[in-house]
C-alpha cells in the first residue's frame, strides 16, 4: 500500500472536517445574538445539513480508499456500499443536549452566555 493512498484519504477527511467547521462558524456568526430557542432550532437544521453533506464526502473518500486497497491486494471483485447518513433524530438529540449550556434564564432568554468551548474563542 503506497503511503500516498493513505495520505490522500486522510487529506480528504481533514478537508471535509475543515469545510464543516467553516460552515458552522459562518452560521454561528449569524446566530450568536439570537434567543437560545432560535439558536437551538437553527442549529438542529444546520447540523443535520452539515452531517449529511460532509458525512457523504467522508463516506465516499473511505469507500474509494477501501476499493483502492482491495484492488492493490488483488482481492476478489467487490463493490463498496456507502452507509446511510446519521438519522435526523440523532442529530437533533445531540444538538439539544449540546445547547444545554445556553443561558436560558440569566439574560431573560435573550442571548447565550459567551462560550469559549465551541470554537476556542469567545463568541458574543
């Protein structure tokens, strides 16, 4: 197995991750001053879209890498089946759990508290 094959696969996963982080960061910039319920509900939709879009990119990269490795090993003919995306309900539950840090009462429900964990910097 050439190291370049694994490097290409790793780069594809890193690229999908960076693009997802970029899109989430852009979305967050538009949401940061909204009420917690609006943020949470928007993030449920946004996160599901990111999971589907970039999960598919990662799935295709993994399938291509696997097929390349099987061909290099001169294995029998085999077709990779891509996995289904994560169900919406799972993404929704994760976002609802993650939004538990939002300040629902101290600000009258108007804005979230500054959060340094999400992107490694304070968001206002």
